[in-house]
C-alpha cells in the first residue's frame, strides 16, 4: 500500500490515506470512509484531489550496516 495526501477545497482539509496504486479517490465521502476520518459538514460528494508529494526513501537496516561508522575526532584531524 502507498500513502497519499488528498485535499478537499470545499473544507480546506488535507487527509493522508493508504491505498493501492490502482485506486483513485474522487470524493470527500470516499476519502473519509477509507481513512476513517470524520466527514463533518462537508457534503460527501465534494471533490478531492490527490496531492503530488515526494517522500524521501528511508534507509533500511542493510543500507545502514554498509555505511562507514564515524569515529570521534580528537582535534579535527582525520589521520587518527
């Protein structure tokens, strides 16, 4: 599952939800139902749009184990 942010112009809210890449949400009612978010007074048929965001990849444990361990430096010299 991928995490997406959707914005509703009718109420100004942005909601984060996870769903399949094949699925697209188009209404506030669909978004609230999937995200288990309260609808409030916004009509369920109010349109929502998926926001484009760039999420930085998080390093996994295998990546971290390959990184050089930093040594405490005594005086700024990297020779020790």
